């Protein structure tokens, strides 16, 4: 009995210590910057607690000559030894909240260096100095059982860029703080989320079994329920790209052209949310190359 009581006491102390350690900010929290020449959108805000790490940045990728176009990327990862793996989420003006985009990986190189999603990051030298980030729109994450936090209103007569705190040409800083490390949730009603996820899983299985047309139909059904689901946009591109390759192999150039155009349509929509993703960029390049070859 004494041993059992001692065990419970030790377990309780260990749990309390773990909770206390979890609550403390980790050594990687703070301001970081993407190290690249002639690059915009270099600033990251990092929150680190225990083995969990969040990275956040604002981007102005300027698609189709629109200098006011603004994206937010949120990387939610877990550190195992020096390796970081997790999920990347995206939000733009048309999105009410963050949506899952894709998985990512990275590595902790040192106290002041890490590589995330192939981006070499270094801790900002002036990260501890006062800054002017108070006008930046905060990351809003829907907490379980709570209403989603509202974005702070812009000052009267302020342009969207002034409300964001930076002009696109200067790169956008990150906010002072990110909400607690919690699962990212969308505002889509839970029954819709579950239905969409079920459709995606069914489509994934159809794709794996090489039923590409059926998979595309199921992905389209999911997209009708969640029109800006970027994961579905990317997978639709793969489905139609694969169908295009099969049609090309069977000497059906007209069918191949139709499928490659569809693949391009969905990959280009995906690239709008993830403008520095080299994988999607390469998919677009190859699809255009194949399309030009058969036309």
C-alpha cells in the first residue's frame, strides 16, 4: 500500500512538473526571419511550448498584379529530438479561418537557426526590442466550445494594408502573440466538416486503387461542400493530371488536353494559397509542358 501511495505521489509530482514545463515558453519562441536575398515576407513569429511549436507569417505574394493580396500561413508542428513535423494552415481574405493546406517538415539546427519547410530561418537579432506590431491583425483560432475571436477593426479611413501594419513591398511582420497551442478549427459546422472529411477519405482510397475518375468525382463533391478546401484543390489537380497522363498514353490527345487543363486550374488555385511551394509550382510547369506538347 505504501509503495502504491508513493507511486501516486511521484506520478502526481511528475504530472505537475510536466504541466509547469508545458506552460513555460520554450527556447525557440520569438521573432525569426527567412534568410534569402531579395525576398519579401521574411518575418516569422514563433511560439514554442514543450514539444509543440507554432510558426506564423503574413505574406503579400502579389498574384496577377494585386499588391493588396494578403495571406497568412500557420505552421503547427511537433519537435522530436531535432526533427519538426506537422501541418500547415492557410488563410486569405476570403477565408473566415485557417484551413489545412499540407504537411510540412523541418529541422532544428541550433538555438538561433532552424529549417522549416525548406526555409532557412534565423532568430532576429532585434527580436527582444520594442516594435510596432500592435496594428497587425492577430491570428484568430476557434477554440473548442468558444466563439471565434474577432479580428480587431481597422482604424477609420485606413486602407487594408495600413490596417495590416505593413506595405507589401516591405514584407509583413508577425503579431506580438499567438493564441495558446490548440487545434486549429474552421467555422464550418461540424456536420459539414465530418462529411467533407469522409468524402476526402473515400476519394483517397479510390485514388490509391487507381480509380482516378471516381476519386475526382468524390473530391468535387467535397469541394462543393467546402469550396475553399485547399487540400481538395491540390488532390483534384493530381487526379486530373493522372487522367491526362493515361489519356496521353492511350493516344487520346483531346481527352488528355481536357484533363491537363483541369489539373492546371486546380493546381493554380492551390498555388494561390501556397505561392512559395516548389512542388505545386513544378506540377504546374509540367502540366503546361505536357499541354503544349499535345496541342
